[in-house]
C-alpha cells in the first residue's frame, strides 16, 4: 500500500538533517549522523560526507536543529481506538494507575472504599443536578465488587455510569438505567447483563449499552476528546497509528469526526484504518456481506486517514475483565466469554481469507488461542490460493507449545507489553495465580520460537507511549516494583523493532515506514537520549523533542497544546 501524503506539503527542496546519532533500524547503515529528505521521503542517509556525496551537485539546505539529539524512525502504534480515546479522555478517570492526560496527571486509586469515596468527591463537585457522572477506570481486582446499590449510595438522583477499565463492561445506578431507558426485564433477558448489579458486559455493552454510547459520543464532547488524543499521541512520539477495528459504533460519524481532527496542520501523525469485520458481521448477519461492506470502506481513504486491506475480528473477551478464555479455570471461579462464537469466527475468517484480506484477530487467553489456531490451520491445509498475513492481537496469556505452533503457521504477534506491568501483581492474587501471572505477555517465549513481534498500546488500554512498552518488555517490571517472569524479557533490539519495523509490517506498510531508508517516508521520532545508552530502567523517561512527519518537524510545544485544546 502507498500511504497518502500529508495534507501539509513538506518543505521545498532538499533538507539535510544532522544529528548526534540516527538509529535507522535498517541493516545498513544501522547508524548514521545525517539524513537527506526530498518531497517527504528519505533521499540519502549516512555520515554527512556520505549524504553530500549521494546528493552530488544537487543543492540542499542543512538543518542542524537535531545536532545534539537522537533520531529514530517515527514510532508506530498499530492498534489504538480513537473512538474510545475520544469518549474516555473527557471522562473522569479513576484508575488503579496514574494517567497523564492533557488535563494533568490523575492520581492512582486503589481499594474499594477509596474508589467509592472518589466517586462521592466527583459527584459533589458537579453543579448541575442532572449532569451525568461518567467515570472510567474501574477494575474489580483493585477496586472490589461494584453494584447498582452502591452507586445508588453515591447518588439516587444523578445518573451515574462507571466504565470498566477494558470498556467491555458498564455499571449503572438506578437513575442511570432509567435515563437510558433500560428495564429489569431487558437486562435479565440478556446473557451478558444483570439488573441487580446494574451491570452490562461484552455483548451486553454492544447491544443494550448503545444509548449510553451515544451520550459518550455526543459530537462536541467527542470532538474535544479527539483533540486531547492528538496531544497524547504526539507526546508519545508517534507518527503513525492504526485503528484496529473501524468502525466501533457508526462509520459515517466516526469517519467525519476523525477527518475533522486530522485536517489540522497541527496534527503531526497519520491514521491507518483496519475495517471491523465483527461490527460488519453483526450489522448484516452474514460473513460474505460483511466482507463486501468492508471492501466499500477502502474507497473512503483521506489524505491523513487511509484504509488498508486488513480486517479485524474478535475471539475471546478482554484481559482487563478476565473474560479471556483459559484452558485452566480461574482461581476465583468465574469464566471466560466469547466476543464471537467459534462458528462465527470461522465464517468471518474464511470469508475474508478467500477474498485476499490480511487478517487481525483479537485473542487474549490460551483456550481462545487454541480455537483460533485450529481455524487458521484448517484453512492453511486447504491450500487456498491466498496466503494472508495474520496478526494475533494482544496475545495476553499463551503456552510455550502455542508459541511453536504460531511459528509453524507463519503467524505473527502484536502484543500489549503493558499488560504485565499493571496486571501481574493483582492477577497473581485474583483470578490467575502467580505461575500464570508470571507469563502475562509471554514475549520471551514468543521470540525464542522465532515469531515476529510488534507492540501496541490498544490506547486507552495502555498509555500511548511506545518507549513505555519497550521499558516493560525489556525489564518485566510490574507496578509493585518487582520483576515478573524474567525469562520473558525481550532484548532491546527486538523491543525497538516492535515499535518501528514490525509495527509497520503488521499494517502492511513495511515499504513505506518503520526504518530510515532511501525511498521511505521521512517520518522520525526525535529523542534527547539514545535507548542504547541509558540504563534500561530509564528508557520510559527518555525525553521526546517531537516528531518529523513527511519531512516536516513538529516539536512538542506547550503553547500549541493549550491553543489546540481551547479552540476544540
């Protein structure tokens, strides 16, 4: 695929950027000190003498603004969700972890009493008695059980919705259920809903939760959330991000809002959109119709938001809900859930496979992975004329024998390395036990099997900070300050490939981005320090100067942030 050029034209002529070091992520040269950019693409890379020799008599302008900095290929996050970011960022965040947002840094809240008290504080701070209290970040292992009755104790009159950390679950007080028109009969008739606790989960959120989603995605609120998302992505050093599963709620509205956000000259990154096969399958009830509808989306690319011929569907539930399908029972006695039943998964996989799509599969637990791999192997054995690239998204918990099978099937893994940091300590006590918790995000085993690995944040499931993902993968340091699963550590080389070259490959863009090579787009992330020169424990704290997109520098500037957010 050829990426659409950025709306803002690159600087005219040839620019030669010099740096203390350029980490190209290419075989040769692996390191450089100068890179020439022409019409948004790399024209030459090497030492300054080598670049000048390659340019010959062609005139150029030397730009030394990065002389004391380190240039890397533009960071890529191939799996985020702008719809979730746009709805969550304007919401009150009450999470077990601190979060950096354009509004400031949140405080970590742990324990049931502390969580309920924080809800009361937020409720008291609202002036309008009819305004919703909307909270994201609840996670039962950290915050205990939650119920409609407890939320009624926060307020019997104000509508309240608490969005679970994974966004696969919602909790309402009675006033909230009444405000969205949900009744006891409706909830209790649904397999993924419960009136007594005011709880919707998985398919219950996708069906019964639609009125709430419309409130969360109210246009002016959502527009501001997207502007906040842009700031988050820029501060993470990202130049390309992928929406894994478009649309999430409604194609026309989501695409309109995203294009409005992306049209700004101050938007220093591009979006790649992967059609959501599960959404289309549920909408039309037929896998072949879903494939045809996905194909129509390919013609809706804009200059900053390009669709790719990749499709994404969902197997088991979310790891943050502990609804992934596991081959061993949970310690706490609950069960996993399917986002799509296995026969639905098989129908969608075959329909898109036979039409030549590359395929991304959301799968988190080892029992879910067994089903997915069986289906892939079945189609591989049929010797189809198509040989799609298949990316397993998340891969939260898997066994060693599965890593080897993934390798044999020629499948790759896109992992959220952050899972280990937030989940290992608490899941060792709740749900998984210490042995399985050690192997959350089993990157060492995947690498040993020879399986290529990319990283994603699934933002807002993890911070949209690629260097933080690298830091977790290299150190295996969890939120309790302890190392979990040291044998699952990943080398720094592989971790950096996971946010550059391998991330590009997972989106089918390895010929366009992911390394600094002649002919590729001039997308760079500019750092104040080299990841190879700092203590591994300091990788997440390396300052980011900004980015270069299609040859045009975009520094991170506080004044620009405030201006953007105030006018959104």
